[in-house]
């Protein structure tokens, strides 16, 4: 068939078409698949070739053993969410920080960081700690905006501190070691947690009215009465699970997929031991695991199709040549990339951003010899900012819907989370300027 456009123009139009379709309400995976199919059809001028190429892409995308890691880690995260481990972590952290002004906020961040080490899903963290931390903080005099802001902001730790679903997806898309990505996420995750805690303590002492509606003091902030034996008993399950999952990977006992299976079994035993898993809850967990897994794998298949179509159109080759000839150094290029990802975060969810942007820039990063481990951490942090920025900000919507308190509007959630967005951007800049922060443990 006679084409009015060149292959390159078709590739460029496809990028804008995807954004338009998504913004119009079409599911991201469907938009990627449809645009990729039509793009290949127009480039090759043959319906049959387009069908065969994309069917092969679908078959090749998720045929590898490593993809078993997706449902296993999702299952582990959901089992942990229903087993009350999040509440246990909050209780222990609450006891540890009760003598610090703003201690409940610090406890929320600390508990979220530990909880992130066994879930890997930010949305799960947001839902759990909205139920556990926000009511307790508001009861003891913390402002509603600060309470929801702390939970929303610290929930992003779930996608950075390993195991992380986003790091798994990045590893799959770029064929990068998931174990190395997990290792690289440890220090940035701890740094981000420390920065959140420093901010909370600083404003609690110097701007107390932004944190507490009344001066509740230090000793009276919590009524938690817990002995050291009880605290250790509450910590034991999650400590054992972290040791099994992450320790097993780093020690070389398990592959990431095997560690996901061990973690899922451990989470199941914990949930059964705590008597938090009825038949109906188990069925709900299994069903939700299936939904999340299918959604993620569908995105991976569509991203693979999209990447092949872009390569066929010559867009990725053009980008590599243009960047090489433009003389742009690493920092200007990374700055442009981060700005684009942050902008996409205002209208798309985190997984969708990865599926769209990574196939486009991955060949360019390879050509410029970027360290993909470091680049993966930078990407995940930039993507995670979108979880708490308007207008989409999925984590903010989860907090608002889970809390179900008419006194707190969505605007309060976004405003409360804004300081944490600024901290994330600052940490992101640090990691860009000092890559060793993410690579020193590898």
C-alpha cells in the first residue's frame, strides 16, 4: 500500500498517539498494543506481516523463567498486607520513637521502610498505614494534613527498597540483573527514609503548628506499652522473612524467582500463624494476585511490541545518533529524561511510565554506555514521584479512599505530601550527581 509518511514519521506519530489514547481513557496496554500493531502494519504495508511479528513478540515477551518472579512477589506482598505485619511494625516503631517530638510521624516512616522490605508495592503500604497510622496520629493531636502527608510520602519506599515490583519490571525490560537492582536500591531507600525522618523531626521542633494542632508534648504522644520481649516477638516474623527473601538472594542461595517462592510460602505461614487468613481472604488474595499479575504481564507484552515497532521505525536509532551528534553530556541528558518522566507521572501510573519510556530510551542508554543499574534506580525514583503528584497521584487517591474521612479532602493529601516530593527530588539529584550511592554495595 502507498504510504504518505516515512517509517520515522510513523514512529513519531505513534508516540503522540499513545499519549492521546491513554489520556482519552484507554488502558495503557491496549493503547500500546493497538498503536504498535497499526505502526508495524503501516511500515511494512502488510497486515499478515504485522500480525505475525506482533504474535511472535507476545510469545517471546514472557516465556522466560524470570517472569515467574512477578506473581510470586505480588502474592508475598498481598499476604503480608493481610497478616497485620504493618500494624506490628508501627507498634514497635511507635515504642522506639515515642520520646521524640513528631515521633508518630517518624514511626510511620520507619515502619513503612521495614514493611517495604517484604512487600515491594507502594499502594499496599499506602492502604495499610492509612488504616493503622492516620487515625492514631489524628487522635493524638497531629494535623490531618500532616498525618496523611506522612503516610502518602513514605508509601513510595515500597517501590525503592527491595524487593520492588518496579525494579523487577525494569530488570525484565532491560535484561538487567534483578539481584543487582535490589542491592542498588538499599542505600537510596535508606537515604530517602533518613531524609524523611530528619524533615519530620525538624518541622516538629521548629514549626510545631504544622505538625500538631495542640502541643501534645513528647511523653504524652503515645500510649504504647510494650516490653522489649513483646517488641522482639512482633519483629521476629518480618525479620525472618526479610532474611529469607533478601538474604537468600544476596547470599546466592536463591535466584530472584526462587526467593519469591520462598517469600510467598513464608508470608503464607505467617498469615496462618497469626490467624489472619480465612478462606474468603485467601481467595481474595489469590484473585488480586491474578489480576495484578495479568495486568503487569500484559503491560510487558505490549511494551515489547512497542519497542520492536520503534526499532523498526528507526526512532530509537535516530535518538541515539541525534544525542551523539548534539554533544549533550550525561547530566543534561539525564536532566531532560527526568523532566519527561516527572511530566508523565502527572497523568500515568508508575508501571505504565516504565513500559512507555524504557523501550524508547534503553537503546540510547546502551549506546552511551550508561550504567543500567544506576539508571534503573534513577528511573524508579523519578517514576515514584508521580505516585504522589497531582492530578493522577495514585498513592494519594488510595490514602483518600482508604481513610474515608470527609474532613480530609484530596487536596489535603497532595499538600501534605508536597514536602516529601521535594525531598525525593533532592535525593534523586544526589544519586544523579553521586552514582556511588546506588552502586557501592554491588
